[in-house]
């Protein structure tokens, strides 16, 4: 006797429970409300960190100039050099303020962005918005039915690419944001969307290979994206934060090192 009906009975409740749990999770995200207040306060945190490190860099530039001068690293055999050398002081101060200030800016943006992803579920919010747009593009209207309808994989890729582009270039979720806070959110939104598009392409390929299927549902992909996108975005944000900080910190160090090296070669 075939056990197919029994298998269907087992699979269907499991699928129903999974969808109910996902729907409950999305409902709770909506209930959390907008995160514009968190982004606005985050912008103040980023600004204060950039100004703080910029001021520290300004002072450090002054200290570095006089240390190099007193140790003879900035000496040059010329009778007017004792006065001319002070022309390097503003350069050192500017290098410290700009280099360390910008490094602090990027570190602050990265830390704030990671907090928004962890605490305010930013990735899940963006996933929800993107899939709402994808459903609308697929059916002409955002309806629950289209989320559960199997679609060809190529069609899914096209829909998601269009939806991600439309959301990333829109002003969705930016109500109440202005100036610096809006700039931070736009930059973060674009970065999450880029990571999301890459990850979704991978997920579509993995599902197609593992399940030997040529069709998937938007609902299934949304669940996978909500589960697996956070880690990828966090890694990307951490990498970008450290990279930019190293770049600007390295620029400051290069400015401090270049005059002594050049003068040593000229001597």
C-alpha cells in the first residue's frame, strides 16, 4: 500500500507551520515601526566620533611635527630653512584632522550600520520591501498568492534584480531623514542591496541544485534570505569599515613620513 497520502499529510503541516512562523516574524517587523529615529541618533554618533578623532589627529599632527623637528628629521642645510620648515606644520595638522577624522567617520558608520543590522533587523526590513516589489512586478499587484506560486528560476532572477534596483534607488524608508542621516542610510541601503542580490543568486543556484528543481517560490527565497543575509552583510560591513579606516590612517602616516624621507635624500 502506498504511503504517499501519509507523506503529504506530514509535509503539508510542516510547510504551513513554516509559513505561519515566517508571517509572524514579518508581522513583528512591521510592528517595530520605522527606524528613522535610530538612524538619526546614529548620525549624531558618527559625527561625534569623526570630530573626536579629527581633533585628536589635529593635535597628533602638531606633536608629530615638533617631534620630527626636535629629533633632526626635518633638518636641511639652508640658512632660511629654520623658518620655511614651519610651512609643514599646517600640512601635518590637516593630514591628522582629515586622515584620522575620516577614518573615524568610516569606523563610526560601520559600527552604526552593524548595530542597525543586529538590533533593528535592517536586513529583514529591506528583504521584505524588496520582495513586496518583486511580488508587484510579478503579478501587477502585491498579492499573497504570488508569493507561493512557483516561478521559473530565470524569471525569479529577473524579478529580484528589478525589485532590488527599484528599491535601492527609491526613497522608501527615508521619511523623516535629512542631510547626513539620510546620506548614511542611503549608503547602507545600497550596500545591503548589493549583498542581497549576490546572495540571492547564490541561494537560487543552491536550491536548484539541491532540490533538482527548475522553479522556486518568492516565499521560499524570502525565508532563505532572511535567514542567511545578516551574516554576509555583517562581514561586508566589517570589512569595509576596517578597509577605509586603514586607508585613511595610512594616508596620515604617509604624510608624516614623506617629508623626513625626502629631506634625507636631498641632504
